[in-house]
C-alpha cells in the first residue's frame, strides 16, 4: 500500500470535526429557535448560531478536498472525480444532515 502524507490524517480529522461542529451549532440553533414550549424562542440567537455553522460546513468540505488532493498515489483524474463527487454530493448531504439536526433539536428541546 502506498504511503500517505503525514498531514492526510489531520485533514481527514479536520473534515470530520468541521462537520460535527456544524451539526452541533445547528442543533443549538434549533433549541434556541424553539417556539413550541410556549416561549417565543430567540430567533436572533438561532440565526446567529446558523451563521456560525456555515463556515464549519465549508471548512469540512475544504478539508475533505485537501485530503483527496493529498492522495498522490491516485491518478489526477480520479482525484478530480472524487473531489467533484464530494462537492456535488457531499456538500448537499452535509447540509441536509445539518437541517435534520436542527429539526431534531426542535423535537428534543420542546
């Protein structure tokens, strides 16, 4: 098996950590914006937390792209293909996952 660069693991972990932080901020946004418990919620705080989540989502995708680019043992065409798949499929799936965490928070924090 070819040797990967030392920083490839750091990039992969950064990608996962960015996704986790994004989902955590979106969960907190769902709890902050919850209006089902009789309290009107704090929509401004909810929007602020959603704004915090977006950079971590893009950081996650950027770290994933950098990880794919660091895999020098893959031919350039395959790296481009995997990067395109990450952007075209991974980004929307990560966004939908974040929306699901926000909806989950609305049910749990009620």
